[in-house]
C-alpha cells in the first residue's frame, strides 16, 4: 500500500534470505531448467557432451523461429495456430521450386519466404481489419495451409531434390550450422527489438491495453498485422530449414509444432492475455522443451511415454511459474 | 429464516450495533475504534473519501471480514465475524458495489437462486417463481419482465433486483456499498424512492457514498469517516453540506482548489458545427489560451463522446475541430498528438493506463518519437525527461520501472496525466480527472491543472463532480442528449443557485431537482 514504507525494509541485511528467495522466485524457470539439465547429466553420460549440446541446438532451431513469431503474436493477446501448417506449405513450395528450378538456391528461399509471409499477412489482415478472433482466423489458416501443402505435392512428398537444397540446413560456419546461427541471430535481434525499439514497446502496449495504446497514438491495426506477418515469415523459414535438413518436401512436416511453440512461450512466462512475456523467456522455454526431448531420448524412454512426461512437465513448469508470480506479487 | 419480530415497545433495540471496530491490513490501520448503531426504519449515509474505510466497515458489518478488535451486534445478538452466512441468517444483507448477479440467468432465477421453489416432484416450479418474482418487481415499481436476462438490464435495475433479492429473504439490515457509483441519475431517484419505502417498512439501511446530493436525497443521518476514524455522526438536519464536506476532507473545501488566474483572449481550440450523432443542434464553442472550460451534464449527456470526437478516438457525424489555426484530422489520435493535443480519459484502467507496463513505458508511449532515433528508444533521454515530469507531479513510486498495476489510483492518474507533459501541450482534454482518486492526490491534480492552464494551456474538463466544475473552470457548458444546452460564465458559476441551474439544464426538467427530499 505505502511504497515509501516498504522500500527501506527490503534493504536491511536481515532480509538477505528474502532477497535470494525473490531472485529465485523471479527466475524460477532458469532454476527449473538447471534442475532438469542436472538430472539428465547425472543419468546419462552422453548428455553433457559438446556433441549432444549441438544436437539440442540443431533440433531447437526450426522450432525457435516459430516460437519467436508466436511470442510476438501472444504478446498482442492473440495466438497463431497456423504456424505448423504454414511451415509445411512453405517447405512444399520451396521443394517444388527447387525441383523445377534446378540448381538454384535463391528461388526456393524466395518461395518459402513468400509463402510464409503471404499466409501470415492473410492472418494479420483478417485479424486486424475485420476483427475476427485470432484463434478462429489462424485455425482456418491451419487447415487451409495444410491443404495447400498436400496440393503442391499432389498428396505425396517431393523427393529427388538437388543436393544443394540441403545447404540451407547443413552449411556450417564456425562449427555451427546455418539454422543454429539463424536461431541465435533471431533471438538476439528480437530481444533487442522488443526491449529497445518503438515497435517493441507498441506491441507490448496493444497487448496490455489496446484502447489505451490507441489513445496514446499507437496504430494498433498495423502492429497487429505485422506480428502475424512476422510469425508467418518465420514459419516459412523454419519450414525451409526442416525440409532442407532431409532434402525432401513432406506435406505433413511441422505438424503439431504450433502447440510446442505455444508451450515454449507460455513456459517462458508470457500471458496468453497479452502484454506480458519476453523473448528471453521464450528462449528458455524452448530450450527446456528441447532438452527434455533430447534427454528422454538418451534415456531410451519410449516415444509415447515421452509425450506423457512432456505434458506433465509443461503443466508443472507453468504451475510453478504461476505460483511464483503470485508469491512475488504479495 | 428470520423469525425475530419487531416489537413496538418504547425501547428501540438497535438493528445493528458496531462497537470499537478496529481493523488493519498488513499493519496499516484502516479503521480505528468505530462505534455506531443503526435503528430500525432509518437511513444512514456512511460518507467519506476513497480510502476512508467505508467499504471495509461494510464488509465487517456483513460478516465478511473479522475485525482485529470490536464487536458487531445484530438485534442484540453477537455476529460471528468472518462468517457472512451467519450475518445473513441474522438478517443482514449487503449489495456490493460490483453486483453479484448472474448475468446469463433470468431475473426470477436470480431472485430465487439458492432458495428455489420446487414442485412436489422436486423439480423447479418455474411458473410459481415467475409469478412471485413479478409480484416483488411490481411492489418495487419495476415493470421488468421476470423472464428478462439479467445482462440485458441496465445496472440500475439490476441493483434494485439485488435489493429485492436481499429484502424479500427477510433482511432487516440492508447495506448498500456505493449504490449510485454505476447508475444513471434518473435511476438514483428511483433508488431513493425504494430506499425510503424500505425504511418505512422498518428496515435499517446504511449506504456508502461521497456525493452530497445522494446524502441529501436519501439519508436521515450521516456518519462520516476520515482515514479510518469516525469524525461525525449527526442527524442530517443538524449538519450543513459544507459541514459534511469539511468532515470528509478534514479542511475547508476552498483549500482544495487553488487560485485561478485569468485566461487570455487568444482562441486555441475551436469546435465548429460538431454533431456527435445525428441529433440536436450542432455544437459550437471555443477555448482560449489559459482557460479551463468545464463540461457539466448527467451521465449519458455526451460529454465523453464530445471529448472523444475532439481527440479523434471517435469520428463525429459532422463538423470540425480547429487547434491553433489548423483543422484536426477527424478520427486520428496520431494527428491530435502531433498537434499538441492531450487527453486524460475517463476510464483510467480501460483507456488511460496500461497496467502491465512500467511507469517509464507508459509515459514514453504518447511521445515515443521524441525519445527515439530510427525507431530505437534512447534510454537516457526518456528516463531523464520522464523522471523530471513525474517529480513535478509528485508521483509516489518505487522508481520508474514499477508497473502501473502496483500504484494507487491517484498515482496511476498522475502517470496518465504526466506522460503528456514531457512535450508541448496546447490543449488538454480531461474526462473526469479525479474519478477514483483519493482526496490528497485530488488536490494535487487540481494544482497541476491550474498551473498548466496558467502556463497557457487550453483545458476542457468534463466532470460529474460539481465542486470541480464550480471551483476550477473559467466557464462551463452544460450538456444534454449529446448537445450543449447552456453556457455559464464565471459570474453565474459563483451565484448561489448555480447547482440548481445546472441541474435543470442538464435534466431538461423544470421540475424540482433531486435535492429536495421531504418524505
């Protein structure tokens, strides 16, 4: 109630326990992450090796891009359910182009980017201009894009692509593959954008209170449009990387990825109501999910059980976060 | 349920008696030894500013909170505190500020919830309930169909239905928490009638308020709280309006409002032939440099809509707004901001503050271009500018990174206000600038408004708070049905019958105003 009265109390040395507690509570997800890493490192000798850590990063990369796009959308209070199928449609568009354009790298890249951007822009246009709820809009796009993915390949995967198609995912620079570099660049630049630019502040503002943001001069429709477009674009790139890794365009690629992406954002502490969440949180969330996937694989846990365990961990992690937030608020 | 009968013996047993109620939250005292009693067939106003402890006292009297010290007795029986059910059994009912009705259910279902009428087979006897409900509604002068969904009714009617629900279950003590805060003026009159008829049936009524008109219209007696202390408990006839206000705020009203320097003659803002929606005569007025123009009127008169049209949140049907010589683009807040127009909206939480963001970010938003280069925010520039403004606003916070949700209403309002002052403001639109703001912060906001106008800003201020209009403005417009129906200059604002004049203009009635309450 009275801020001036409580502030000095927190600085007293007798409260150091409370301060440490506060720190833990505020960064609870980092703590959870460390515990999980410690557990796997203890149980599996192969877990904490550089090779395996690289594997985690490689697996995380395509998934990171859509989780980042999802973060922006969720920050505005929306949701993008279509990213998984947009990945598939973009991958198919890229594969089709690669098959027909021969040994060209630029054209497949363009095809994936354009397909993703187009799908995202349609989402953004419908949500921002017509006010259709994002859940519905992107649910429609999920079905539509998935349909297109099959249409492009005539119901079958596109095989026999030129070997250069694999260079998107398999080129290494400084010992890191291109997708991992792209992931790191995307995390760093989005973290900067969200924290330090006008655009980032406006995204938070319309998620926090759209009317108040508009009154303060934010053109909310443009911002809303942009987050879906970005999400689509990143899904397009993500689809390209997945297809490139196996040099095949598969119409069912990326299926269900949207749910993992949403889980990563929520584990990262974002509110589905909008206005709260950070890019770093999402990064932690997605590393957490990838670490669990990887660790359970190493422990030879059967796939179906992995799914069960992951489900429990996701809910538990968010539960702990909600509990910590409630404690922190008191 | 309630079996206690009123006996007509000479000795009146108090319906509700609070003695020595003391309460604190987190070590901060909220109520200090409050004692008072309610007699049957009386209406008592519990007056006090926001934060005086009214709602807490209500919650203790209805058994929701357990006081640290003191007792509550209902008709001589001790109320087991911390047990609302027990209070209810003893006949104490509370109608909270945020109504507890179920919007998706029908009126009669709401009335009978928890004590449904059943048929012999044990199924719901809807016909019987509808019939009984219709009886209750008629008794209270409502023509509402009991089969209307609650959410389709105006708040005022819903509130009366809550009162019916409470009293037809045998409540003898009725506690109304801020009963008029959300309802239209016309509905206040109806509420007053109902309260009086319940009083005549012997119910003891206690209602909280901070509005003078309501105290005059409904109460027989007024109990004033200030900072958790009971400062006055008198029959209404024995205390003047000024006396009540002085008791509420702890000083003379005049001291609340600063001196008002004269306005200049240069016109800053001109509203020309503005029609909000198709309707009455177009609105025309000008505001001069350094002038505070008050907008008075009843709820729904169109004050908020007018302000929204000027600022560009709403597109008017026709007409223009000119600011410093150039016409503002209709429906464009961006254009208004670029031309140094600022707004403090009525609904602070809904339209002003972004609660999940920090003070710094909230204050950055309207002037974002000034704090950034190539779209990148400059850290130092905005921090220093905003911290300076917030210091001049005397904002109380733990630093600029504190989220608005953790500030008090008054401090939130200072942020919503102060965020404009990092740049030039030529005209300022204020919509209920002190709603939900405690009295301390209120006088500071008055000081700021006056200082800004003295520095040359043109101010338009819509307010339902009569003293605010009367004491702050250089001139006032009265609105009714989205049109301007009267203009009062400073001399008229100083005349003793100005409140009546404004009320008559605002209500469009030539009848006696609400103030008159001979039973």
